[in-house]
C-alpha cells in the first residue's frame, strides 16, 4: 500500500520540527510519506501530521522510534 491510496495512518507528533524530522527518517527508510495539516476531525489544534499508508504504519512507527521521534497518537483515516 502506498501513502497515496487509503486507508492511511495519520501520526500526530508534538511539534512541526518533530514532523519534519520524522518525514526525513521515513523517506530515508524508503516509505512513502506526506506531511499534512492535522485533520480537524482528529484535533482542533493547528499543526502538521505525518501520513503513511495503513499497511506501512508498523514499519513507520519502528523507524520513528529508532530515530527517537515520539508519536503522540496514530489515527486511521
């Protein structure tokens, strides 16, 4: 599954800087990733989230954990 064909996993992180660092790590790991605004149905907070294909979520979580990027929540969209 690719990040361009749903369903997606949307990762909420603590900051824009964390999202940008996470994007870099995931791209280096060969995953398709997209930075998106946090969807309103998830949170009213402004900010950026990371979107990956649902089937890639475990690999993405492992990559982010290895890179010490803390994920606050994961949502299926």
